[in-house]
């Protein structure tokens, strides 16, 4: 295996940059440095200094926002119009970390409730959990790094981060910005490395917290080999369900489903994938198709591009295979269903693909929306809940009773009402159920995960 990571534009495979991979010795030295910072007495940066560093980091990012957006588009294939929004979110996330330190508090524990607890005062505080190892995904190469690294910096945990092999440059840029803002390098290490080296870091007994964003197969495996005592958070994907009731307004539904299904060419863990229509779904499928056909597919760095490439050529091949399987099984391809180039796939709508086809059972992570006819809300819910994945869901309806039936009945951690499944702001809880993940993401929730309670009891 080469010890150099070559970064390519996924649209045309043109070189973007290259990075040396660190070896096991270097990676473990990073972890040793991190643990030394956490050993007694802790060598913590004062909270005020952490806040100053984070706020300065956000200012530097603001001044280079155009450069950051172009980097995201170049290495990750996310359209420039969406990459600019990702940069805005990342900057806001860094500031949120600084702001939320004031909300990370302990509390008084009541005493005197029994005779044994008389003449005592008790309180709790929160302290850093210890060294954090983070492994990230390609699809939001700046904002996901912010979600894993900035909370650790905020609460005083040293962090070592392995970026996705396809998109390491945004991660490198963010960490270099932290250093420029005044963070000593031992507190946040950039660790592009092989999978075996990453596993060494993850499973080391001194790793206190493991943060993973990526495939369920890899995440659950790494969870299974963690050292006893290592806490963890896993964020995987799903096959997000949408239920469209009979009273839904099509003028409202169509643009939101199109945005939620084809944003970043469907390479989003809560992308709209399975749309269950109460009644005949053909009209909805055809209306989605009209808008899907108008989307501009191309190089993500072009201002006019709305759907960029898939991250790797083999992913285009996989998506095409899944779509062809669904069509051969009786699904009707209303639009798309073909490769545009080696790296791009046409925005696709499939009407009533078989329930046992891959597009109906697995996360497609491509620009494909499946639309199904259902006889009732109950049938729609049953089919929506039929998988071993559960993340965000959505319902479109103007009937309050129908909305609440779906809200109460769908297996999801969040239900978007008259909005698409991919809606997210960075301070809200964001989590998967069942095979879709473990723990709760979102800036404040991650900060809490990266700390632990300590209680004091005073006997007077």
C-alpha cells in the first residue's frame, strides 16, 4: 500500500492534492501526547482560552469561506452552491461550541431526604472524558469534522481525527485553522492513516471516547473490538421514509422531496429514499420526475451544478446495478435510470419497486427516489418501519390527526412535518436507532458525551 494519499476530484479524477499517511508509531505517539495532557494534574487550557481559540477559528474561517467551499466541492463533489452552505454551518458550529460551554453545567444533588443524608450538601460538575479518537465520512468533509473535533476542543479533550480517504484536505484545513487561532497541536491531531493503524488508535485501552461517522458495517465492527471502558458514538445511515397523506399539498411536497432526495446526489445519511403515498403514487412520481429532469448534473465546482458526481466510480456502478435490479423485478423507472458519465448518475425516480429489492431495503446513497402506492396510513407505516434502520422520517399532510398518527407510529428519532427527511440544524439532536447508530449527535449533545459527571458530597 502506498504511504501517500492522493486526492482527486471525483468528477474528472483530476488531482487536487496529496498527503503522507502516518504510520502506527506516529499515530500512537499522538495518542501518548493526548494521554499525557489528561494525566494528573490535567494540563487543561482554561475555558476562556478555549472560547477565544474557537471564536478566532470561526473568524479565520469566515475570511476564507470561498476557499473552503471550493475545496469541499473539489474533493467531495458537493455542488458549490451547497458547499457554501456547509461552510456557513461549520462556522456556526464552531461558534456554537464556544457558546455552549456556558450550558455545560453540573447541579445540586438534594440531601437531607433521609436521616442518613442529613447535614450534607452535594453537587456535581462535568469534566473532560479523556482522549478522543474520531473517524469521519466524506459527504460533509468540513462540517462533520467540526462536529467531531470542535466539541472536544471546547470541553478540553485532546482529539485525534482520521478523515475520510476521499476528502482529507478540508479536515487538514480546519485543524491548521485551529493551530493558527492558537490551539497547541497536541490538542488536535490530523491523522490520515490506513485502516489497520486507525483500528490501533480506536482499540487502544487509553482511548476514552470513540466518535465514528460512516458505514454501519465498519462502525458496528469497531464498536465490537473497543477496549472495555471506551465510550462511543456511532452515526450511520438509513433509508429514510416519507409518508404522503391524501390532504398533502403537491405544490409543497414536490420541491421538498426533490431537494431532500437529490441534495449532494443523495449522498446523505437521511436523504429522501422511500416515499409512501396513501393512494395511487403514479401522479406524485411523475411530478417529482419533471423536476428531477431539470436538475443540472455536472462538475461540483461549476456554479450552475445542482447534482455533482458520486464519490467514486464504483458507487456509480453499484447504484446502476441496484436500479436495474429494481426495474427487472417490476419497478417502473419514471425518469433517469442511467449513467450520464463515468462519475455521474441521472436523478432517478422508481415507481413501486419490489419490496425485496436493494433500493427498498438498503441505503442507496445515490440520486434515487422510490415511490410506493399504499392503501392506508397503516400500510404506509408498516412498510416504513419494516427495515433494521431508523433515523429521520417525514410526513406530508394537512390533517392533524393523520400527522399525529404518523408521528406516533413511525420508528424514527425525528419526524419532519411537511418537510423533507434531510432537514437538520447543528444544535438539534441527531441520532439513529437500531442499526442506524448509537448515541446522539448535535453540538451540545456531543459536548455532553465528551464529558463525565463527578459528584462532591460535603459532610458538615
